C-alpha cells in the first residue's frame, strides 16, 4: 500500500506530534495542581474560577493522554508492518483518511459499523 518513504514520513509525523504533546503536558502541569481553598487569601469567585480552570486543564490532559495512546498504537502498527490496514477487517485504510489522521486504526466502513 505505502512505500518505505511514505511510511517513514508517517512515522516522523507521529513522533513529532508525540513530542509536542509531551511538551504541552509539561506546560499544563501547573494548571492541574490542587486548588487551595483558603478564604482569607482568595475570594469565592477567584476560587471558583481556579477550580474551573483546574477542571479544564484535567480534561485537556485526559485528551492528550488518549491521543498519545493512539499515537503509540499507530507507531506499533508501523513497526509490525500493519500500518495502513484496518485492525478489524484487514482491508486497506484510504490514504486520504490516514493523511487526515495517521492514528486511525480502522477503515471507514468498519468505523461506521
């Protein structure tokens, strides 16, 4: 389906995205820290705002973690020579689908089913 140069390009793209996500996780670590509920130092609205920002940072972290898992799985498929083939039916995954998101594990037919 793909030649070695195309597989290598997908591999490099996945590694670059993985590195970017790791960097974003490091930057977002501060926002996930526990919110201090000391009423003498921070007002009620400020605490609520801080708790909301913490919840948003946690949700972003969970999305990054899920994406990193998909990237790891795609990299494993590359190493095993299974990249570009649907994990459910074994058929080719459309090139345009992989260009859009190289982590997709299934063809469009199986993804809809």
